């Protein structure tokens, strides 16, 4: 690994130099173990501790197949799917690996008693398999997390509809929280040159997800002037949705849970902000009954911030806790677009407010390659910025996942893999200097 790192850090290394590097037999990775899948049985979700289930260990380098690439991972990040994997909710990911392993002789590699997790990376291509022409050893890349087979016609209009669509590092093995990752070549995208490794690694999953959910015609199809309600507007997903709304001429109404988070939204340029804790919104009377009076109070507050208008789009991801309110406050003919259910996936809402007002609920899941590429392009052009707040070592990934699980973070948290320290990998210092305040907006918050 030292020779690989030396080549990456040298300014004189060529594609031939990288192609000549020896690939080690093993590498360090963050894993969960199949024989520990029941370790949190009977424990409340909130009390499940990723620090107990996530391991750092040496694992064998996987066989490289057609259309694939081995990437030296300089940095990665923690997403909520990393938390789900670590606490074995809503199901153990080993079921995903078992099913994938039955697909083909090549996919059997993924069905192992350990799962290398992680759905983001920034790094350097080491090897490519047969049939890969667009990428070469030495290319500096980031990876999006859509893994597809595309043997069915269903996936050829929108690859997210491929029956064999999976999220890399969550529903497949050999993810990005490691020193080496195995990806399909059509997951690769150019690393933004003005960002460090850890900055470049942090947007991938959440930036692409927010782009499809809010901007793409596969999602809400946001337009100029739209009022967009964004739950968790300073978080991993919401911070990108807020930026897309502002960059696209829409009006974000940012819902946050503290004044500190409200201040982050103001620094991004948002002015319509609701601190749901300070204003005491409780959408549920108890575990089984929602409170429509709170929906109405929430809707009134939104109209105070929009000059009397209801929201055109709700950017939903909390799920059960907020979904009834989201459906209620959306304008007639408006759209609720949802990509997750971090507070519970059994949603309840009053359907009268949906059908009588001609509203739409759209399900949105990650992004296809084109959407991910466009989202990354906006990062590379300095139009959208990383929301990295804190960086951990690979050894401290358990703590990073714990902090995300307990909502102790802002924006995204990064993880250094091969990179020996923060701040490395910047190739375009001029563009970086133009946007340095925005790049650092979330740091150490």
C-alpha cells in the first residue's frame, strides 16, 4: 500500500507507473460480520451502537471482473445506509449479499461472511477489467453508488429501474470505507480538481440523491420560483437540496432543529427558516395518533414566510414523523417527493388532502448515472459545494457512524482511508480560492 500511496502523491507518476504497481493481496476495510447480525436483538434502535459492530480488518482483494475497476481509496464518507448496515436495520445486509451471490458465478464473490461497507469514495484507479475503455490506471475519480446489470430492457430508459439495481457498499460488497474498493466502471466520475480527497468523497451519494429527488424530471422537476419545503435542511441530504433550490431560483423553506443549524442555512443563503424545536411542533399526540392542529399551525407558519403561498414541493426523507404534515402543507397540485424514512417507514397521512387537492407523492431512490454525473459536474464547476463538517480516520469509522446515528453531526462526515492527512489532492488552487468560504462552511460546526 505504501508504493500505491507514494505513486498517488508523486506529481510525476504516469498511467504506466500505476499499471505497473503490484496489487497487494489484502487491504484494510471497515466490515460487519454475518455471525453478529443478531447482536442487537431486543435493543431499541436508538441504543444500537455502531462502534460495537463495525470492525477494521485485513480482507483479501477481490477478483477483478469485466467492466469493473479496482480503486485505491484516499477518502470516503459515512451515509445513513452505513448506519443501517451497522445496526442491522431494517434487515441485515447479508440477505442482500446472499441474493446477489446467486445471480452469477462472478457475483458469488459478494456473498461472504463479512461485508465491506461504504457507498462513497474519492481515489485513484489501479486496475480495470476487460471491456473498460473510458478509465485508465492513474485516473483520479469519485464513485457514485448505483450498481446495475442492465440485462433487462427495464433499465435502459432509466437505469434506476433495472431489476438488478443495487446500492454499492450496502447491497453489494467491497464498498468504499476501505483502502481499496471494487466498483463497476460506470460508477466512476472525474474527481473535482479544486477539492481535497475528503471533500470530494463526501457529496457523492447525498448530492446525487438530492439532484434526482428535487431537480430531475424523474423527481420533483423543480423550477424557478417554486417554494420548496426542505426537512433537515442542514443535514447530509437537506444541505444539498437547499443549495439546489437556491442555485435553481427556487425559494427553500428550511426546517431545522436548532439555532446552530438555522445559522448554517443562513450562511448558505436561505432566509425562510423554521426551527421546529424552538417553535415546539409535535405532529404526533402519541405513538398512534397525529395532531392535525399542528399541521395547520405549521402550514400557517410556512405562509408567513412565503408571503401567503403554500409550498410547491416537499423534500421528504424523515418519513413517519413528518409525512402527514408534509402531505397537508403542500399546495393544490403540488408534489411530495420522498427518498427515505429515517424516523420510520410506516407512513400515515390523511388521504383527503392528497386526492381532493390533486397532489402527487413521488418515490425517489438515489440517481441514475446521468443524474449522478450532472450532480458531480455542478460540484466540479463550483456551483454546489461539499457540506463536510468533520473528518475521521478509518479506525474511527465506528464513532463516525455513531455520531450520524445519534444526529450529532452537521452536513456530512468524512473518513480518511489511504490519505495520511486532510487537505491533500487539490489540483486547481485558483478555483478553490474562489470558493474557499463555501467549501469550509460546515467545517467544525
